[in-house]
C-alpha cells in the first residue's frame, strides 16, 4: 500500500542547513514536531527563543567538571590541533562552559578566550583565571581574528546553526581552523524516539537539542565558508554519566545505553579550514 507519510508539522518550514521545505515526521519533543529535510537528510526540531532561555536558566548543569571529557579534549589537541598551530596561536571557544577547552588550550601555550551566553558559566571560568565573557556570537564583531574557533556541543542547541558558521568564518583568520563537535544520531534511535516519545529526552536529548546532524548535513552547513574538512573519529561516551540512584533510573539508563549502542549513535567531529575568500557578511 502506497501511503503518504503523516505530516505532523503543520506549515512548511525551511531546513536550517539547505533551506529546502521540510516535513514533520514525529511529534517529539511533545509540543514540537521533529522535522526532516527530504533534500539533505537533516533532522531538526522547532523551539522559540523564550523556551530556549527557560531551558538554560540556573538549572542548566551543562558545565560540570568531567575528567573523562578533559582527557578526550587533551588527546584531540595533541593529535589534531597542535599540528595545525603556529607560534603565538589564538583560539576562541564558543560555549566555553566550565572552561575545559580553555584550560587545555592554555596549558599548551595557546592564547584561549571563551564566550558563553550563560553568566554562571562565564563567572566560573573567570573564577578559575580563564579569559571568558558573555557575548552573542551571532552578532559580535571581534577586534582581532583567531587561528582556531571551537564549537564543542554547541550547534545542536541552536535554532539557526548557519548564523554561527558564518560568524565563525568572520571570527577566523583566512586559513584558520574551525573545530565542530556535535552528537550523531542515526536512524534507529530517531525511529525509536518517534515511536516512544517519552524516550526522546534520553535518546535524543530533546528538548535541549534542536539539530540532529548527519555527516552529510554538517558538511553541507560548513561548505559555503569552509574547505578541507577532516572527520576525526571519536568514541561514543566522551562524558561521564551522572550517577543514577534509583533502580528504575538505572534500568532505564541500561535500556537507553543498549539502544544507543545498537543504533551506532556517537559523535561527529569535523575540522575545517576557513576559505580565504569566505563571504562573511550576512
Ligand atoms: Zn536540508
């Protein structure tokens, strides 16, 4: 039977990556249909700025310290950043959180500056002697350009990730490097979350995550301004899980971990060079 897929989405919305009209495929998170782009395969959810602000109020704990994460960042720098670094090298970490990337970069002799929209995160970084401030990356013009810009788990939270890609091109020197890490959700975990929406927060981190990149859609997002894209393999669990105390929560986490490993979910990490002639004005 040739049945048209049900459209949960209402009015047509443009794909944030390739601006094609998208289709609503599942009512997750509950009030916001997950949409998919028939052209580039990108999946995304819609949210308003007000909802996003509420989400990142004081309860947001996205910047807890994590030794496992710090080790992962150190090995990324040793293998992939330092070989590209020149003397007196500068780095801007967008969404600097607890300052792990800034601390690692500084310890390797890179002049690192962090920005975040969270005042609590910036206060924490400053209290640790790191150079950080609250700034809107999409609109700010920096007085100097950087050798590296890093987005660690940032793009998936944004309504319009292409704004940040354009800003990264503007903030980088011609030939400078952008490092982007996002989670990678494959079809199986998306299908399970669509069938059982209450699993969506655990499987897809909804509603905090709005963009669900594939390698193809992330590459398409970078292409207007960046070239020489290198994909760096990363293991799935780069962060230590917070402790689950109740048996019910431990069982639920076991189920979610099994689904995530069966579906092949993990991370995407791309390092890309700013094109010398990148068009950086919006
Ligand atoms: Zn698209």
